[in-house]
């Protein structure tokens, strides 16, 4: 609404207020205040403020007081007009209170929304960090798995070489058994040491893997150590038997 139209609308309602107030005053002390409430409700619906109504009331009093009346009559008129104004302003004040409560509620909702958005942003950042950490762990696990596979392949190759070496040595000629036993002892010992070294490397690379794998490696190392002792004993006995 333009300023000109707004002023025209105010002037119209100012006249209506003055007319309603005059009718109320002319009816005497027993007059009903319902017209004041009805008029105030219409003004509130149109968006008039308390200051607008106060201006209407002031102009109406000035117009009605211009009549030649006694000082006592003027005071009574002002008092009764105050009652009319008090009833007319109630709907406007109710609108103000409702608007104020609504504004407070909106502010509370806005603050709650900002808190939730901040919490959601923090959760999203935490989730992103967890995803990055999990991806890093998966990549490390894949890398460790590849290294584990490579070492296991080398270990199997060494075991095959050990079996082949043992089979070849046992099929040697009788007259070469004495020297073969010493060579067998050295070769087997070297193979077992190589296996033990590979197991040690595998154990170090499996630190980020499961505990079961580390236990299996420890057991295998113990088995290698026992095998070395048994081979040493076998070689010693074999050397004594064939020395004679």
C-alpha cells in the first residue's frame, strides 16, 4: 500500500472511531462497550498499531472537547472515552502479543536449526575422516596382503628346494655318503636359516594383520629350530657310523 492510500485509509478509520466514540458518549454511563471491541478488532485485522489508535483517540477527543462544556463535564467525558479506548485497543494488543510470541518462537527455532546444522556438519566431517581412515587401512591391508603372498611364494619355493636337495642327497652313492652327509647338513641348515629369515620378515610385515597369523609364524619358527637340532644330531650320528 502506497503512503497516500495509507493516509487516506487512516483518515477514514479516524472518522469512524470518532463517530463510534461520540455515539458511546451520547448514550451515557450505561452504554455498551461492544462497539469499541468490534471496532478495535477490525482495525487489528487491517494491521493498525496501538499508536495509530492512540492518534485516532486523541483527534476524536480534541474534536469532541471543542464543544462548550464545563470543566467537570469534560473530565467525565475524558474518563469515559478512556474506557472506550481501553476496550478498542485490546484486540490490537492481543495481535502484538501473538506476534511477539511468534517472533520469539521463530528465533528459538532458528537457534535450534543452527545448532542442528552445526551438529550435522560435525557429524559429516567425522564420517568423512572415518571413511578416509578406513580407506587407508584397506590400502595398507591390500599392500600387506601382496607382500605376504610374495613371501609365502618364496617360502614354498625354498621348501621345494629343500625337498629336492634332501632326495638328491639320499640317493647319492655309498662311497660318497660321508662327504655328502656334511654337505647335506650345511645345505639343509642354510635352507632352514633362509626359511627362518623369511618367517621373520613375514612376521614384521604382519604387524597390522591378525594375531592368529603372528602365532602361526611363531609356531613355524619353533618347528624350524627343532628341525635344525634334529638334523645336527642326525648328521653327527651319520658321520660316526660311516667313519668307521
